[in-house]
């Protein structure tokens, strides 16, 4: 998986979604101490979580 590409797409999605207030990468990847098999933990901060729960199409972004 190309994590840089996936994160760039996620950022583009968030920039065009007025409900999203911010994205935060946590864990070892946030410190740039990633192992090849490390995952990326992304927290999505939103004004209202209900639209994200009702329509999970954003998950496949």
C-alpha cells in the first residue's frame, strides 16, 4: 500500500468537507519512526459525526 498516496487522498477529502475540522496521525507513524509493516492511525475530528456514521462512503476514500 502506498501510504503517502492514501494520506494525500484523505487530506483532499477533508479539505473539501466542511464537516471535517481536522485530521491527526497518531502512533509511531506520526513520529516518522515507521516500520514497513506499521499501519497509519488517523483520527478524524468532525463538527457532527452523524453524517459520517450514516454514509460510510468516506471510508473508501
